[in-house]
């Protein structure tokens, strides 16, 4: 099978959206725009995804990995054309057969467009998705001017697909300034660029109103799901316990394969339950020695990333800790803050409560601690 690479161009400053954050890292439904674009490139006919970022954006890029295993980003140039050229040169050593060049600002790429583009490369060195122009076009010279005939006009979208060697040679030979897209570079080199049917979902997000429209569209497509989690751990020798990601001094410790944080374990199971993704033991078997003594924050972050990869959002979580000692009240705010940080939520979306069993049962006898959790997750209806 031909090796196909998707090259995502995400090196711009996004100045037209306003603010200091480049638009590819601006939050859309709680996640960076670039993360949404990468989700849609998880396609059986794409073998590798590479991202071109701007100089100094390495730290921002690290926040969008969300459990993915991505190669190191490629540093772009001053213009979009410079950034694409840098990306192509970085790939030249491995020489893929086909490449899809995509803009991070078009996050809702349908799988069918990918298939149509790659199929078109069987007969042409390049292919682009297009849509007809349906609005009236007119010139503007301080006032509304004459209409422009639209019969022969089309809207060109990304990703744009090429045979790798052909588009690399075209970029190396380009001397026409900043190209608006890669099809322009290809045509200047004499390459035939085929057209396939695009999709309205590929609208580019540029202005604030574009983000507002995309946010509304995503929210409409999300349905709430709820998961429950429960965990218990017995006391043993030690000088502190871990609860909610916070270490609390105590005359005993909780015993378990990891750090035995019953709060984070229960919450992890609640998130996995909302996803229908099994339980914590399925993902982190206690028989595996590499999880011995592991911080439970790793488990919760894993569940968080699974929600993100499913295109979902964590709406709220609520935990009840059941114990006689230690006292939870003095540490509750610290637990809420720690859980919120791990889940990338505001503290207002995290609740931590405590109760006792009126000295009944194993918790009432001071033999251990239990925790129960509930999590509400918004997921695409198809998930």
C-alpha cells in the first residue's frame, strides 16, 4: 500500500481572530482547534500525521497531544508557503508516496473527502476539494459595485492531495511569492490538479463569529452520558494518605498496587463508565509491575484523554469520600483544585464531599476509606 502522510499547517499567528492566542490553539468546545483537526485525520488510509508549528509554539503544541503519540513538530516559516516547504523538506528523507496538506483552521474534515482525494491521485498528480459559489459576488469600491459572474468560479478547500515527489519539486521551483494554496504552486509547475467534491463542513474558521458558529454546532451534536465509580482501600502502615491527588498526613497509609488514591480511582472509573470503556483494571492491570506505586493522577489523565479522543467534553464530576479519619474538610479545596487541574476544568465543575457511616461497617471501624464518584460527559451521539 502507498504510504500516505497528512501534513497539518498550524504555524500562523491567527491575528484576524484577535487576542494573543494563535487561533489553532484557541479553545473550541473546551479543546484547542488543532486537536479537533487532528481527530479527523485518524483515518485508515493515512499512515502518519505531521504538524508544522510556528517558532516558539512548542509549549502550546504539547497541550494538544491528549494521549496521542505524535512525532516532533516541524518548525514553519514566515509565510504559509514557507511553512509547507519546511514540512515537505522535513519529510523528503522518508519520501512518502502521497501527501495531504491541510490547514488546522478547517477542523471538521469528513472522511469521505479524504477518500475522494486519495482516489483522484490514481489518475492525477494533485487533487483539491471544491464547492460551487452560490452567493452573488460584487466588486467593492467604497460602495457596492458591479456583480461578478460566478458561473465559472469555485471555492477551493483543504486538504489538498499530491504525489509527494511532484509537489516537493513544485515548491522547490516556486518563485512567485507567497502562494495562497498548494494547488497554485502545483499549477505553476505544470501539474494537472483534479477537482473532487468538497464539503460545507470544511469552512475555515477565521473570525470570532466563525468560532461561535462552530461551538454551537458541536454543542448541538453532543449528548450527555453519566458514569459511576466506586473504590475502597484498606489502611496499613504509613504516615500519610493520598486523596484527590493531595497527600494528607495521617498515622496510617492506604494500601494498594498504586498510590491507593480512592478518590482518583473512583473518578477514573466514573469517566470510563461514561465512555463505556471498561474499568480501571482493564487499562491498568494490578498484575502489571510497572504500575506499582504509580501516581493515580496518571490514571485520571488517561481517562480524560480518552474522553477527548472520543470528541467529548467533561461537564462535571462529583465525589463523596466515606471515612471516619482523616478529616476531609481542611483539604477539600486543595482536592478540588487538583482534580480540576488534572481534568482541565474550572474548579466550579468539580465537587468533593465527605461523610461517615456513623461508625458502621469497615469505614466506621476505621479499617479503610471508600469513595464514590459520578461524572457527566458530553459525547457525540455517534460515539
